[in-house]
């Protein structure tokens, strides 16, 4: 049986949530935009899901939620709706779903893109970020939890400081690795927040963009006018309801899961051979991610060796696997050298992870790390 420890890339869909949502495929399959009563009923179910997902982290009187197809779409809609003049600021540690649109801002002549450096632990250097914000800054995006290192940025505090410097800035955060995993309530200074279903036991193909109600947003997809004209396309009712039910499970056990997974994260690190692996993830980071490096070895080779022995782990962002460089740009942005960046392994947990799996993973990682180091010496 395979041990799956690449949950930052995607999680196994919640079977309980799947069964609860199943009726929206087999029975309540109607188009939510239809004018007959069955369609109205399904539209009501979407409203319930919208409220349930939003209320977990935000005040429903101040924020609203737009369903999208994924976190990437949510990030793109936020960026291209508001970064249209002056300059836009983000960090060197962002997911490609933010960095690639930022590169397009320059290519399309929409706005100047500015990038703040990271600290050694993978969090943003807030002072240097603020130094990039001026009276021409229109948009700032700071990731909540870094998907490669696991560092947590205090987005509420950062947003407040950004707004103190320039109150007109629109502040966005990619919350894909945070939603349902760490406790947060969005402050009034946060304007936009992106989330994704498949990171917490939901299905791929469903995400959402949370926005401040007073913010007028341009639709990214234009057509039938769904989502109150903010995102056209027939809603994926089954996927949305499964997202709702998966979130209910995650938030109900959020604190308990965090404590247990933090103990697993530390157990893995303490059990690894420190002559082979160095730790990159901060101790105060998300309990769901432990990133290490086998310095001087190839992380991609170790990943395949682990896979051959029944362990699935990552080497960084799965969405960057087609990148031209083999080095993790996030690790390089933290100030590490190429040998460290080349040896990166990301071990990421879920509430379904067991202690037995943790112990076996430690055994496999030590075995393959020592073996490859011996062969390379």
C-alpha cells in the first residue's frame, strides 16, 4: 500500500462529503439558473454552500463569495480586475498562479510589477514589502501560507500596514494552503482572498474568491451572468456542495488536527538523519508541511526512489513541475544556494495521515537518503 504524503499538492476527496453531495449528481442535477422550482431549489443549495464556506473565516455582512473553478482562476480574477495601472506589489514566494499573472501585467502594459524578497524562513520581509508600496501602488498580493516552505504570513497585520501607507491599495491573499488548515478571520483591510476545494478533501475543479462587498469587481469570465454577473458559467453544484461538506469536517476538527499534525511534522524531522537532511520549514509554520533538503543530492531522484518503495512525496510546488529550471525558486528566494534548492523534498500531511505511516516514511527517507549519498560520494 502506498503512503501518500503530498497533500499540499492535492488531498484525497472526503468520502463522507462525497456521499452527502452525491444526490446533486443523481437526483438534484438541475441547472441552478433554470426558472422552474427544481432549479430554484438547487440555487438555494448553492446559497447555503456560499454562506457556509464564507462564514468559516469572514463576516458575511462585510464579505461575499464568488465560486470559481480553482484557486488559480480566483487569483487571476483578483489580479486582472484591480492591477490595471500604476504598480502592483507581490512577493518572491508566491505560487505561479500569482507570479505568472504578475509577469503578464508587464507584458500587457497594465502595471509595473514589483517583488518583495523573503526571509530565510520563507515568510515575506514585511519592511521591504512596505518599501515597495507608494502612492502609485494599486494592488498588493501576499500569500497566506507558503506552499513550498510552509511559512505563515500574518496577512491581517500586513494588510493593515499596507493600507496605512496607501489606503487606496486593493489587498489580496492567496489562501489556498491556509483555508481549513489554520485559524483565521479576515480583517477589514483584506479585500480579496482565494481558496480551493481540493486542498481540504474537496474535488478538483472548484474554488472561490472571497471579496469585500463594497469592492466592485470585473467579471473574468463573461457569458450567462452566473454568480450575480461576477463569474459566468453553469455552477458545479455537486463539486460546490462537496466543498461545503468537506469544509464542515475540516473546520470542526481544525485545532485537534493541527496539534496532531504538528506532532507528526516534528516526529518526522526528529527521526530523519540530519547528516543527510537539513530543515527548511520554520517551526512556527503550518503543521501540514515539512520541507527539507538533502543538500548536494537531487530531490527529484530521491522522490522517485521513495516512490519505488511505496512513499509519495513532493519536491516543491506540483504546479511548477514543468518549469524550465530544476531549482525551487522559492528556496532560492529564501537565500539558499542551488545545491540546497536542488535537494528539496516536501512532505505534507492530512488529517488521514497515521502515525504508522509517519514511522514508515522516516525509515524510507533515511534509507534512500543514505543510499544516494553513499553512491554520490
